[in-house]
C-alpha cells in the first residue's frame, strides 16, 4: 500500500466519479497521496442474477442487503495494520471534525455503504464504527462516504498547498471560522471592516477570535467551550471585550430567547 487507502464497498461505484473533479482531492489522487479502491457489491452477489438483497424476515416494506456479498467483498480487501472499518448508516454517530483528525493518523479506511431499507444486522459485526453525516436519511451511503474521503484527505500532509489554512477553519477548534473578506473594499454599500485594513495584526487576530466567538454563539452555541470563553475574557484588548459584552447583551434579548421553541 502507498499513501492513504480508502476501500469502499458500494452498490453504485459510478457515484464516486465525482472525486475526480474535486480540486485538492483530485490533486491528492494525482500525487499518489491517496488511493480510492471501489468494490462493486454486485460482483459479489449470488447466483446468475448477482443478487445482493432480499425481503426482510418478519415482513415489511423494501429490500435488505444480504450479508454474504458484503462479507465476501470485505474479505477480499487487503487490510493494513492501521485500519478502521466504517459502516455508513443513519443510526450511526454523527460525523465530527475530530473523527476525521483521528482517522487521518491511520493508513486505511474501509467504508461499507448501506442501501435500500437497510442491511442485515449481522453486517454490523464488520464495523469498528457506525457513522452518519446528519439526522436525516439518504438513499444510500455513497454521499456520506464521499464526504469522509473529502474531509479526511484535506488533513493529510501534502494535500493542501498551505497547511496553515487548516488552522482557523470551522470545527477545527470549538468555534466556527471568522468572517472573510477580499477585494473590492466596498461592494454594494457593504464595506470591509476597518480593522482588517488597519495593518495592526494583533488587533486583527483579536477581532477574528471575537468574531469566531460571536458567530458560534449565534449559530452553534452548542459548540462553545467554557475554556474558550475564559480565554476571551482574559484578552488584553479592552475594546474587544467591550464589544463582546455588548453582543452578549443583545443576544440575551433577541427573539430566539424570548419566544418558545415551537
């Protein structure tokens, strides 16, 4: 094995043609930083019709993936000592950035894509972890698998031109990323904040930290950590702290806090 290996068991391998046109992911493929190996489940199906699914015991709507084809596909994959097997299912734990960071230290990720009404319960025995990308249901595990390949590849050394670009991204800490601006200075009467063109790098850094805090508090307050809040209050910039207190006062009295969550 060379580079990082993604081995994907799927009933729809053509869905993964998308990754050939995904910028940094495509470059990672071209530079042999990653390999994406697809295992067409149909090729491991049973009988002349290559059957991969069947009706559920006990009755019910839809079809269920059979265990035999998935086990055959899984057993055909050469495993690395540093490998994890992920099962894509809406019943799994929701994917977090910290999961991608943890898996990036491995050499191989094996992904089993669910399909139809689900899969035979005995397939779960193959997985180290069961993963979902959100509290909703898709027609199959291909899109979640592509999301994992994309998110994890970006963390691998050599994938991004500037590794520092990962540092301030949303979810790499407990905060969302701060607002970004580029030219022109004014667009449709919307002006870039003065502090960003002030040349005062220390104040810019503090401003960005503050805006990250505000944005996270407003949009994803569940991500706010007490540790970061404490660090913010210890900031040397009195002006930044004053802005924070004003924002907090506004936030407490906005309509989302004064009306019930219907």
